[in-house]
């Protein structure tokens, strides 16, 4: 029996070391050498201070900024650890709400969001990504339509001409990968930084 057990244990230990330690360390090292900024989290700096990541959305609540998609992430309730409270863009709790299309809570939230957005721009249809959450709750991008929908509000609050704000959106719009994969998108953090910089 020992003759059968020993090779199995040696093989298990060897594969565990290779696939659980050697391979992940090698890939991390290679990624850090070839793509150092991406391997470090695609951090975005302004004036030498890290202000976010190009890969993770942030909660921009001020009317002076473009807003991202709604986020369904949560955090433990400080008053009762057995409950959770809304914590938009909480990277330690990535995930969707798990509310289905027949959920009254989901329907009420979407209706409220649509009504609020319609009040800020009644002339345009509300883009879907401004009222629906992503699967991760951390999506950093919105569609160009969602960014353009917000232009009148941002321009009015900042006292800027709408054409200038539209030009910022156009400058920050990223095309499809290789021209065919995915959709056009606008990174909300990059757009808001460009807005603050007046570019």
C-alpha cells in the first residue's frame, strides 16, 4: 500500500507547489515586468496623488461631475454586523444585487432613477446603463450616450458651454478594442479628471 500511496502524495505535493506557488509567482513577475502599470492596478494619479484606478468605478455624488452606473455593492452595517448597508463601488464586496426582473424593490429603484434623470434632462431618453447596475458593481465605464445625457447638468452646474463639455466627452470616448470587440465607452474617472483640468 505504501508503494501506491507515496507516489500519489509526492505528485500531489509537487502539483500543489507548481500550480499554487511557482506558476502564480512567475505570472505575477512576468506581468509586473511587461506591464508594470497594469500589474499595479492601473492606478490613476493627479498631482502625484493616487485618485483611483482606471479599472474600478467610483461614486461621484456631486452634480459637478459625471456619474457612473448605479452600484449594488454593500458593506456590513456598523450598527448591526448581521445586516448590510449600501456602499456604492465597494471593491471589497464586488457583486450584483441578485434582484430579478420581477423584484418590486428593483422596479421601484429603476422607476425612481428614471424619474430623477428625466427631471435633469427631459428632452433625451434615459440611457439604460444609467439605471442598471453591472454584475460587479464596480464598472468604471459608461456608454457615450450616458455621458452625453449628463452634459446639460454638468455644463449648467459648472457654468460651461455645453459644446465644450460635449467635446470633452468626445475626447474621452474609447473605441472598440481592435475596432470590433466590445462597445464604445467612456471612463468616468478619466472624464471627470479632464473636466477638472479644463481639457
